[in-house]
C-alpha cells in the first residue's frame, strides 16, 4: 500500500505542477490578436493576392501585398472586435468570426491558446 500512496502523491504533485505551468503560460487576448493578424495577413498574401489577375493589378497599378501590409492596423481592429475568448485558466479558446461586408465572404476561426502558443483547429470560409 505504501508504494501506491507514494506513486499517487508523486502523480498528484506532477499534475499540480503541470496545471500551474499551464496557467502561467495561458496567452492573453492581445497575444492572440497578434497571432491572428500574422495568420490572416499570410493567408491574404498567399491565397487571395495570388488569385488576383496580373493584368488587373497592372491596369489599376494595384499591389495586393502592399495593400494588405498597409491594412495591418485595420485587420487587428477587426480581429479584436470579432473575437470572443473563453478563458479556462489553464488554456483559452478563441473564436473569431470576420464579417466585413455582404459582398465579401465571411471567415470563422477557432483556436486554442496554451503553453504560450496557439493552435488553430478550425478555419472556414462561410
């Protein structure tokens, strides 16, 4: 019996230490917004900008990548305004639903923040 008690005590202490570590590394919403801006900017540059026809860019002297870079502060404001955070102390769930205009598609993202990192497990265009 003594062996089981000692194993249980060590296991409980390990779980407590892990819980404290997770609570201390649960990232705040400002850090999520920074992460989301980087991810959305990268998506816009690699997916949306690449689909813009070159002749159209040349016709109106439009540079999609520069436009995305210049819109960075507005993108952060949109993400901040459309994100809901559920804080579970040891991790947080972030739900962002971007709906800018009826003419543009809506996007929905769900991410979990833990250990000072974010993991996006759902990203869909609606």
